[in-house]
C-alpha cells in the first residue's frame, strides 16, 4: 500500500509499541503541528480562533479522556461533563488560593483532583458493567452537579454562583482574563493538548494500553492471564477523569473566561463527548479529534461560515 504497510513487519515489542512507526506519520504530525502553532495564530481571524479552534481542542481533549475509558477499556461513562466540572472548580479554587503560582500548573494539577473523584466513582466497575455502569456514572454526574450548585465554597460564595476567571500572566503576557488575546489562549491550549495527546499515545501503545484492551476484549481471560482487573479499571478511570478535568479547566479559563459552570458541565455535555467518541471511533486517538470536529466544529462552520 502507498501509506500503510501490507503485512506484519514488526520484529520486536519496541517497534510494535512505537508511537509513530512510519515516516509518513512523523511528517504528517509535524505538518499539522506547524500549521497549528504558526499558520493559525498568524492568519486566522478572532472568530476562527475562539469559536472554531479553541472549542475543537477542548472537546478533543475531553474525547481522548473518554476514549481511554470507553474505547480502550470498554467501560461506559455518562459522567464526563461532571468530571470536567471538577477540573474547572479545582482550577478556580487553586488559582484564587495560590495566586502566585503559574496558571498552567493549576490547569494540569486540577486534572488530578478530577482523577481522584473518578477513581471513587469507578470502584463499582469491578462488579458491574455495561448499562449498569452507565447508570452509576450518570448518578455521579447528577450528584456532582448538585455539589456545584449547593456548595458555595466552590465558587467563593459568589452571589451569582459563577466562576470569575482572574487575570494571570506568563512572562508578562496575560493568558487568562479580559486582557488576554485569543492567540495567546489558543497557543497555550494547543500546547497542553499536544503534550497530553503524546502522553495518551504512549500509554495506549505500551503495556498499560495492552492491559486496558485485554480487559475490554474479555475481562475474565485478562484476569486469567494475570492482569488485575480492579487496578487496571481504576487506572483507566483515573487517566480518563484526569484528561476530562484538564479539558474542563481549559474550557473555563481559556475558552469561556468564566461563567456558571453548572450549565457548562451538565449531562448534555456528557452525551456530547460520548457521541464524539462513538462517531470518531472507539479505541482511536485520532478519531477523538474527528469526533470533536463533527460534533463541535462542523455545526459552527455550517451555521456561521468561515469569515476571513
């Protein structure tokens, strides 16, 4: 074939687990990153950046997180929106409590708070699966939504109940707040998404990813082969929730710039991300980007067009 190898030419586990085994893959990724980091900030309009590219990257990151859980491990989750909300509120609290720390650090750290919550709600996955696990995660969605509204400490006792994103700078350049430019926010978001996508690709191509896929294909056989089901499933929940939490923090701080998080992270958001994973392809990181494009970006382009 012109692009893919016809047959199996891998002679070692190292080559089989390579993230970019073909030269075409490496060239393609380099070209995409060059367009994203150079061409888009220089030539794209503010509308393209804020209404097309930024939402696309946010939802692609959330879709990667859910794909790790549903596509690679076979565990259905309907609580993605809530886990994104945990990341947004965690980032907000950390930013206000420790204003001197770089905001990018808190965006990443907020994912660990979401991962911890994901592990708690992932405990039933050892005993239940399929429809019953979906209902359990849906219950987590509604419970966390209730917490977002009923615990004023989360939004600093703001009368409106909304998250107010403070201005934070990096090397003297505002990356959040009213003075931050769309190009700067986009570049920060693109850097985060590119880095986490690279990590996810290494995970799914390595030993951990093989364990996830073994559990997905047949958990009983995986257990007979020595794979411990509970740690493997909980790790999938933790990694998935981490990605969703970072996506939620990016959504609130680098896209919305504040607002009422209960509306942004409701159950509809969970279904949107799930549809992105299904349409893009279960068990495909590239498919997560395609799914985010079809569900989030394409409707915007069809509605408003692509102005210069």
